[in-house]
C-alpha cells in the first residue's frame, strides 16, 4: 500500500520497490571503525529502504556506517551490503555496493523519503509542506485504500458521533485527504484526514475534520484528534 499511495501522492508512476528510488549522484562517506575515520564514496541512488554507492576500496565489512549529502542536508545511517560487484567509473575499477538500512534516525529517514519524492527536505520548507494534503476522489479512495481499512475508519467516526451510522444503500458523507508519510517511533505511517458531516434532525449540518495515522497494512490506526 505504501508504495502505491506515495506514487499517487507525488504524481509518480508506481515503483516496483516499496519506496521510490531517486537515481541522482550524491556525495557520501563511510566508516568501518565507528566514525573514528571516514572514507569518501559516491552515492548512485537512494530510497527509503537503502542506497547504492561506489567506493575506491573494498570496505572489508558487510555492515558499516555511512553519511549522504542530499541537497544541503547530511543524513546518517547504518547499512548492510546485500549485493556487490566491480564496475568501471571514470576509467577506474571501483566497488559498487547495494545496501539496505539497518539503522537510521527518524528525521534522517524522513528527509530521504522527502528527497526521493521531490518534496522539501529543509526543516523550514518541511513545516509548510506538512500542512498540504491532496483530496482523493472516490475512485482513488477505493483503489488505494482497502475496504477493510475504510470501514474501520468510518466506524471510528461513527463511534465519535462524527458520522451517521453507515447505511449500505447510501454513500457516507465523507471526503478523504491524503498527506503522505510521517515517521513515528521508527515506523512509517500514512497521514490521512477525513472530513465528515452529520445532518441534524432540524436539517442543519455539523462538520468535522479528523486526522488519522495508520501503518502500511492498515492494522494499526490512530485517531489524532
């Protein structure tokens, strides 16, 4: 679900990987001694799940610390080699490593996801961008949000009296707004806002706007307000 929602949200085609991958060279460093010394590397691509780098020498370990400079921000992570080969780069034979993160600070992971989906990386722009959401059409809602998850969200609204009891013969008075991914307690969670309406007996309308976070499987759902 995560990849499909992110691809739709950013206007990109669906990436076969779980996270969109940005193929653009960037400066990187790596350390095999806990940061005491660092050696230069070149990043070839990066995503929310891992990265590909080239190094002049074989690091000699399968798991080590790295830094990557994306835009003007340095992000730090620990990663494990999942594949490796040797290629020619600018007339020299170098080591190319495909790596998967084994540890990364939440803020750095968030910056990488924003970078790979062409969203603001800097904190100043991030605060404004986080206020932005995109309205989902009924077709997009049905295609991207599983019915089980939709029913659970609507049931939570009914329990809070922010929506009338569900009538199978009528469409619920709701609108969905997707806001991308947030990082909470080390987990990637979807941000969703639902606008709902309850019609009172006298015909007047009462409007609500409820914010949710849910995991990629739609099993852990949190109502934020």
